[in-house]
């Protein structure tokens, strides 16, 4: 399996985003950045033949979200991105 930058993979039970791949004669050095919120700022380097990489396929269709949740998130974005004393609108 060919591993490419920006792929989403599962390694050692955690989800990772591939940041960089360096190919050598008998192995690949893969730099990973965490894709889970639990270990968000984490970066790891692993060797491809010694660790198993399982590619996670991306969904081709949009995810459905409840209308209440959508409104709450939009309100939070508007409130957080407006400078103090600035005008707000939906």
C-alpha cells in the first residue's frame, strides 16, 4: 500500500494524518500528526514495514447534522469571530 501525505490512517489503534513520507531503500519514514482530539498536538515518526498502516477511507457524502447543533455552532462562530463592539449578523 502506498502511503501519501494528507492520507488518514490508523496506526497502533489511533487515527493519524500523514504529514510527510521519506522513502529509503528498504523502508519508509512516515511522519504522522494526530487526527484525534484526545492527543491533538502530537507528532510521531514510524517506519512503514515495521508498523502496519490501515488507510481510512474518506466519506464521499456529506455528514448530516441536527438543526439545533448547526445553529449552536453557527452562533458560537459568529460570537467568537466578531471584534468587541463590532456588528453581528447571521
